[in-house]
C-alpha cells in the first residue's frame, strides 16, 4: 500500500476447518473476538459469528478464485478470514445511497460498487470511459451523460442518471431571491424575515438503504438522523430541528417504530437538535423521509477551493464501506467496520470548527472521498491532488481488504457512508485540531488525482445502475 499509515493491529486467532488444507499454514479469522450478546448490536438472526479456533469449526477453504454456482465457500454462519476465496462476480447491487434532489448531492447509506475483486490503484492512462448510470467518467469526476436529452418520451431515469435528473428538476423549479444558496451544496440556505436557515432533506428506503435483519430499529433511527445532521455540519452549521416522515407496512411492530424513534432522538441529542413533527403513512416497506433545519454564521460551500489550498479531512474514512462489504458476504465482523456501517459517527464539531478557521470549501463524504471531492473540484473549477501516503487506513479496513482480495485503500477513497468531512484551507491557515492534510489544490481541469494520476475505478457510489 506504499506508505499508507495503518492502525495498530490486534492479535490474530487461527481457525481451521476439520479436513481443510491450511493455506500458508492456517486460515486466519477476524482478530478480536466478540460474543453474540456483548452489546455490539448483534442479536439472533444476524449473519455470521466469530469462531474460536479452540472449539469451533472454521470455514471451508476453497483454493480457487473462479467460483461456480455450486461451490461451497462461505455461509451466513461462517467466519470471513484473511485469504478467503473471492467471487469476482459478486456484486453489491441490493443497497443504494440516498439522492438529495434539491441539493444535487447524495447523502445516504450502503451503496457500494461492483465486485469484491481487487480494485486497482491510480491509473497512469488518461482519457474518457463510459461509466454506469449513463455518465462519462473523466479524471475521477462524474459528469452527466449526453444520452438522449431531448427524447423524454423514451428516456428513463436509469439512462439519464442521478445528476442528469437533478439538472432537469432544477430547471423546472427555477430560482428565487429568497434562496441564498440553492441546489448544488449539502444544504440550501433560505432567507426568512428575521434571518436565514439551512435546509436539507433525505430519503431512506428499506432493502435499499438499510436492512432490518442487519440493523436494529435504533441503529436505523440513528443513521437516518446522522446523514441529515451531517449535511448541516458540511455547511459549517449546526442542526436545530428535524421532521420525520415514516411510511410503514401494517405488519410493522409498534415496538420497532418506537425503538427507531428513540434511536433518532438519541442521535439528535448529540448536537442539541429537536424533532418537531412529521407524518405517518402506509407503505409496502419502511420508508423514512427526514428534513433538517439548522443555522451557520458563515455557510461554507463547495465552490471556493483555490489553487494553493491544502485538502484536509476530519473523521474516519473506509470503515462503513468495509463493514458493508463484510455484511454483504454474510459476516458480522470485524466489529469496528460493521458497527460503523450500522451507525456512522460524523465529526459534528468539525464543520463549525472548519468554518471558523476560514475553510474555503467543505463537503461531507457520503458517496466516497473521490466522488465528493469531485463535486468540490467541479464547483470550484480546480484540480485536487491527493497523496495516498497521507491517508490513514483503519486496521479493520485492512482486515476486510485482505480477506476479500481488495486493496484496503480503495475503501478509504471510494467507500463513503462514514460521513467524515473534507475541506480546503489556505496554505497559511493552521489546520484545526482533528483535521489532517491529505493533498492540495492546483490549477487545471476539474479533476481528482491520486498520486498524480486519475484513479482507475469508480470514484464513488452511483444511483440507477
């Protein structure tokens, strides 16, 4: 991984299935075991459990990477370990991330890319490649595809893509002088008679943005609140009030709705925000629509990065993406990654802190570091150059990457869902506590480069693919 800082690794415990041939000595299970009832949010029905090499059976090892439909590799009760076989065709298409129609930005959960095969690092070839969602990917920045923009009668949302759809909606809704900051940032700013407010909204849909067999109701509630509170945070503000729209099947237990609400409120308490109302309706699956309102003395936008600025991050990157990858393969460890997927931990103090320090641009990392910095590069008309040697890769991310045959740095660059913050500051500005420099801003075509080259892979999550 070439100079990337890793967190200190914990102890490793070997486990080997009876009769299975060890690979390079033995199969490795996740380090740092936990019991089903250790308070980590696990409960009956959760996929997988950590096996103790002393008294449990380990996973069956299959020494081949091209897996057939009848190959037995892992099941929901197995342990995902380092060097386990990888199915290059396994795709994570069951969960997506949230589209924020009014704000031209995704704020959401769990939508990770492609297969579990190794993701290549920076490419040294340039040029344009047609990516999913009918958009053209150039230098790590996603752009709307030309597609068939005039033939609306046959054009589908999937062909147009998320940002192409948002552009059309923006043209329809128009503008208003009372809208001080409109679509294009993490939140809008609207003038009122006695001041101004920040407004953001997000939508979560069961089995696309969360699964009830993966997360408790309280965890879903906390996540629903966190992704909205993070939007306000990403403007340098603090949320003050939220409303909740809940769609639910008639069969949904009342206890689930109550636990969801308690989790939602507990996350709001972290910033002192209050739930002030909402709506309830019938739906085929659980649907959660949240609107958050907040305030910022000096909102920081995406358009503001200048050549010569430094690029910095606050919060953790890669854990939630790695946790999603592990859960998608039927495992519930390593704990740090899985727990980060279930409940993100945005650095709520870092947004106002960055604004007060004079940040020139600010964005939260919901779709992936490269994708979200791509928004900043486009909005500011600059090139952003990242240095992989400055990135910190958590130990749990290293563990998942090695087990799934994937470069751990790819989770940090493209994973999303941790709701960390990325910002640019003048080179003369001392970085606030908790912020770490990872690159710089330069002149040039709007792009995000890693170690001087375009990233060879999707920069982050995309809807409608």
